[in-house]
C-alpha cells in the first residue's frame, strides 16, 4: 500500500480500497499546557482542552480513540472524565441510582502527598457512521472540595529541590478500514 503523509501528520491512503483492519489515517493531539477545574459533578462538566479531529474516509469505517491524561489533584476530591464525540457523551458506565456516569475517574490525594499524579489512559473503538469531520474530546469535573489538574501536581511548588513536575497528555484517533 502506498500512503501520503500530510503536513499535519495525518496519513492518507493512495489506494481507496484497503483490507478490513487496515490503518487508514492517524491523527494525534498533544496537550503540554496545564488546566484546572473545580467544577462540581452535580453542576456541569467542562472542557479539558484535550481534543482531536478526524475525517473518516468511509461511513462504515471505525475510529480507534486512545488517550493518556496526566491528572493531579488537591486533597479530598476525585476527577471524573467523560469521552465525547462532538458534544455527545460516549463510552459511559451504566446508570446506577444517583451515581455519576463517566468514562474514567482518578481518585483525589486524600492522605496521599500532593506532588503525586496519576495517568488516566484507555482506548475505545467507535463507529461514528459519518464522513464529516469528527471531534473526540474529554470533559471533566472535580467531585469534591478542591481542584483537579491536568499536566501538573496538586502542590505545584517551584522550588528547585521539590518533586513537582509538569507533564503532557495526548489523544489519538486512528481510522480503521471496515
């Protein structure tokens, strides 16, 4: 198979017909800046700033979405994340009483040091059934009394001898031939 690598990092096949399971294009977005929220789960989820857009070449193809998000938090909270296609929630846990439906969550620091961070990672094979540009993104909330952070720790000291660091997060969309 011959492919063209575009200036934006996507791969476009030259041949229109590929065997099922072939990777047709790969698009990745990397977040290097930080974000924070104390938006309570009971009120609203807010945008993380981590998103990727892909335009499927066929409506029967699937999109494999993978992510790696570095989360830090203050004490006494949990970070709750939802994967969305456009503005529609996808990949949610089952409804159960008043529990929050989400894709993933990260437990807060509680009695753990505030320089601790966790990686929230996963994959989902989606069937968007479209050839229009499709955006996959994460929204989040902080279910507790303190802030949640992306790409930094809860403490975030600037002293040279501290353990605090800055991180990166990414989301990747891969079109897979049906």
